[in-house]
C-alpha cells in the first residue's frame, strides 16, 4: 500500500490529488505549422490525465520564436495560440489533474540557426552554431515575453506555469558562470546572474496576476566545470520562495555535463533526490524531485521520508500513461516500465523527430487509437517465439480479444534481449520482458516452452494466423584466416549464454551495441579486450545518452576501441588490420568473439505451405533491428485494422 504517494497536497492555490507530477517533456509532435496544439498533443495528455497524474506539464512552451528549442513544440508567444490551448485544457480538465505549461527559451541550446545567450559562448555539446550575446533591452523584452506567455496560459485555463530555469537553457545560461561572462547588471555577481529570473517572475506577476501559481525548475547541479552548483541552488531557493514561487522543482545537468539530465539505465534510480533534499531543508514551499524514479515504492518512500514533497516522472509517463492508477491500485507489476534506453524519447527529439517510446509505441498515436478501439474480429493466433516481439504481439492480440497461444523452442522467454539484460548495468532491459510475461499470465495466454513450431503444433491448435517471431542469430563474417586461427572462435550469444568461455585476452569483432556490451561484460570479468569496428562510429543504434555511459564504462575497463577497421588477416594468436588507414598488428590473444551482423531465423516459414493459416513475419525474424521497431511492429500486427 503506497500510503504517502497518494496523499493530496496544496500547492499555491491548487489542491493536487496526489504527489505525482508528469514533468515537462518537449515531445516534438502535436502542433500545426503555426505551432498551435493539435488533437495529437491533446489526446497524449488526456491519456495521462486519465491515468491519474496529479499534476502535468506541457513541455517546451516557447515564449519567443527565437527561443524555440525544437521545431514542433507549442508556441506561447502570440495570442493566436490561445484557442487550441483552451480546447486542450477543456479536454484534460475533465480528469481532475492540475495542468500547467513549462515556459522556456532555449538560448544557445535552441535548434534554430540564430541563437542568443547571455554571452557569445556556444553550447558545449549537442547543438552547434554561433551564438549572439543579448542586448540589455532584449533581455528586458524576453522577461516580458515570459509574462505575456503566462497570461496566455491563464487565459487558456491552465492552472499554473513552471519557469524552466534548468538544463542549460536560457535562464540557466544566465545563472551559470561558464555561460555568463557579462560585465553589466546581468553578469558577474550572484545577484546579477539571478536578475533575469527575478525579472521574469515580476513580469509573470504583473501580466498573469499576483495569484497565478508559478513553479520554478532549476538545477541542483549543472555537473559541468564552472557551472551552477548545489550551494548556489540552496542560496537561491529561499529567495525564490520569498519572490512568490509556489514550488521548486530540482533537476540537474546541462548539454555536455558529466551527469546527464535524462540519464540512461546505467545511472542509479533516483539519482537527483539528494539535490531536492538539500533544497527542502531551506524552504517551506513544496519541493519536487526528479530523475530516474520509476519504482512507485521508491517514490512513496521519498515522500514518506520527507526527502521531497512531490515526485516528478518523465519517461515513466511515456512508457505507461496509467502509472498512477496502477500504482494506486497496487498493480505494480502491470506498470509498463521505462527501461532507461533514451532512444525513442530524448534521442529522437534531439534528432528533431517526434518523441516516442521503445516500450510503448502508442506515444503520439493516442488520437488515432481513440477511433480504432472497437474494430476487432476474434480469431485463433499462434505466436512462434517468446522474445520481445513475440510477447508484445501475443499481448496485443489477446487484448484485442483473440484466442492466443505462444510456442517457444527454448526453455525461457526473452530471446536475445534476455541475454543483453545480463550485461553490466543493463538489467532493466529484463523489466520489459517481465512486464510482457506477466501480462500474458494476466490475459491467460499459454506460453509453451521447449515447443518449436511444427506441423503437429499447427494441427493441434488450428490457428487462423501464425505470427513468426523467431528472432535472429549472429552471422559469421568471411575474413581471411578467421576459421584457421588457433584462437577460440565464438559469438556474443555463446558468451552470454555461457556456452563458451573466452580466454584472458579477447578480440571482439564488431563495434555495434552488442559488440560493446560484450566487451564491457568481458572487461568487467577482468579480461583484456579490444574491439574492432569496421564502421566509423560505435553503437550507432544506441541513444547518445545510453552510449555515453557505456563508453565511460569501457574507458574504465581499459577496453581498446579501433574504428574504420579493415581486417587484413588473422594469425594464430592475433590479427593484422588497418584502423583509420593506419596498420596495426595485435598478438598474444586467446579468443575472438564475433559480434557483427545478425541473420533472421525463419525456418518455420516453410510450414506455411502445410497450413491453412496466414503467416506473418515480425521482429528480427523479418529483419534484425533494434527493439524499438520490433515492439512497435509486433503491437501493430496484433491490433485490429
Ligand atoms: C523526450 C524528453 C523531452 C524532455 N523535455 C524537457 C523539457 O522540455 N523541459 C524540461 O524541463 N525537461 C525536459 N525533459 C526532462 C524530463 O522532464 C525529466 O527531468 C527527465 O526525463 C528525467 O526524469 P525521468 O527519469 O523520470 O524521465 C525531457 C525529457 C525527455 C525524455
Ligand atoms: S524510449 Fe526508453 S528511455 Fe525513453 S521512455 Fe521509452 S523506455 Fe524509457
């Protein structure tokens, strides 16, 4: 029983029904050519309001056209935005959620070619391009823009606004000494660097009204050299309280920081709680914490132990809009877990694509699903393969009312994903398998292990449809001398299944995600590892946030990475190759682990001729790809037309 997470709280003028805030996420969809919100964004929020969020924030509300963070975010900078915002608020408010907008200006972290900032210093990472230092009159105008935008939010019916003072965007750029080297009244001293933020608060009060609730998001730490630090936050927090902030939302990180704002699975859950805890000691207004909080029990403990007053969840609300309702009902294992891969969400939006979620392909499609619900025609569906694709497809067919059975040739579920989840720091990948498996139990879908698809299975079940989700296996490359070497040859799958044990010095052939996590696993076991990557970049299929932490681990494990590799030949204990055109010869090695391409396993397709059922290939069996495409394709297969 989560007794504290669902206690109501009063924040400013607002009575909030629980302690769960859906944090602002610039999701990069759901606006028209004028950046006015559409049904797509509205239904995305409706799903999450229905799901029980106490508070929710629209992310990326642009206060000025020159400060838009990404192309497809809602604009708040002229009154033409109000009618569609009003429609959205009216839809969402039916579900007893306090609904607000986060107001922001991207400054030097905007995607636009012309960027402004307190000083002409480009962002240290992620976005490129020259930056122009703002004139004083422009700073005053931008503060007024925040005020006007808040007034529009109030007119549209939003309950509150949050000022985005965190994550290295414009306000944070003023706060941090490394991005603000101004010598006028906006730079230098603490008082000067915080002036813009206080002017924004004044402008909001003036234009939206003294009583309009304003929360503030600031970093507890920028985690970058000469950045904003926890001492600064602790000093500023009581001043913000005095200036009328109704809550403080404490986050961390900027573009290029050592601890990322949106951390991947390698980071401990609840990584920024200590920052909020320090602020809570110095203010009386509610303090919100955020950052890889995905376990409702942890969230409840945070409130119980008084470490924060509200818990903000970002990605968990993408992965499962029903998170609060399920947590409240004690159905914790029914919550679809965010696995911290960062690929469908932040990696996509920073590539200026619409945000989505690897484990929940419905993100951004809620408006379509509303119309699609009723169209199912029950049939008998046999799913071959209990990897993520098979499990996801089976679940969706069962949810749509079909009679479903799964057959799996091995003795457990999960396929290659279950193996990947055994590598260091990637255990959370197993959470999504647990979710699907428990869903199949709940939906009474039998999963028959040690049962490869056969004529006998088809004759017994008599399916109308067969879904082949039989996965993929590593492909052996053809390289001179590889099969004649005296070194042990094995694949990553052999390593992860424990079928083969490499020697002390190992060559991993392949610098994709599988190659790198294999190298990490072997390095953690104390082996000396080199990775040979034919491509010019490593693990392109991973999100940059996830890859960042993995690369840090490989550095610590002293794994030597070679890229742009052309292998010349293998010897009995080594390999000759060029890397970036430079010749290299390595010797003294004991094992070679092949971790390059995968090939689809689809032998069972030949049974199609012996069956009246329709056969469909999905997932890796169709073509080996990232999990994200496999789950969305699997769910699509299971959905009614
Ligand atoms: C796709 C995406 C977009 C985001 N956009 C914003 C944003 O506009 N403003 C903001 O303050 N934080 C933004 N964040 C950060 C989240 O609000 C949150 O702080 C972060 O994801 C960590 O919380 P989580 O681990 O619960 O996801 C974004 C996160 C994601 C995944
Ligand atoms: S894409 Fe990955 S990190 Fe992002 S919300 Fe989905 S599961 Fe979580």
